[in-house]
């Protein structure tokens, strides 16, 4: 499972035995950084539960996300 999180979008690609089985770009609509992070966490968690990937690859967060790292758990 590959995940790229931006300030307004999250890109997701899930592979099974080298074949792409799911891909999407989802819009993250939230008024605060904490709500945005919670939405991203919910999306990723639901996909992990459904697809049960063996590996999770995430792009390095954007600089403004790193400033809010105290919100991440």
C-alpha cells in the first residue's frame, strides 16, 4: 500500500502480487489541522482493514505537516 498525503488530497495505490488492485485520490476537507489528520488516519485505517497490506509506504510529509507533528500519534 502506497500513500502520499498532501495538504488537500491523499493519493493511494494498493498492489497485490505486483498488480494494481486499487488506486484513488481523495479530497481531504477539514477546517483544522487536527480534523484533517483525523480524516487521513481514518481513510488509511479503513483501507488497511479492508485490503490487509503487508507493507505500507508513505511519502515524507510536507513541511507544514511536520510543524504540526505534535498532533500525530
